[in-house]
C-alpha cells in the first residue's frame, strides 16, 4: 500500500489517515436509509461530528475500515 492509497480525513486541509467514519444524511435530500460518509482522524472526529449534529444530519460514528 502506498501513501496515496490511505483514506484521508475529510476536514479541510487535513492529510491525516482516517480512523472514523461519520455516517450522515440530509433528510431534505436523501431517503431515510441513505448514508453518506465523511472520514475523520482522531483530531477532527468531534468537530466534524458537531458540524453534522448541529444540522441534524449525523446518524452514526463507527470505526473506519479501509476497503480491501
């Protein structure tokens, strides 16, 4: 695996490897079962969760398991 193959945190400008998957949806745009994913490192897990949670979008936070 190369450095380019590592899933990165979704926070703007962050290049840290993803550790968490934040599962969310916008009920005005998505069906209730639909889940979009933002990835987060340990440092940005709370801020990204708070951002989604304040809008009522956050559905779950789970450990990120890279594909493969």
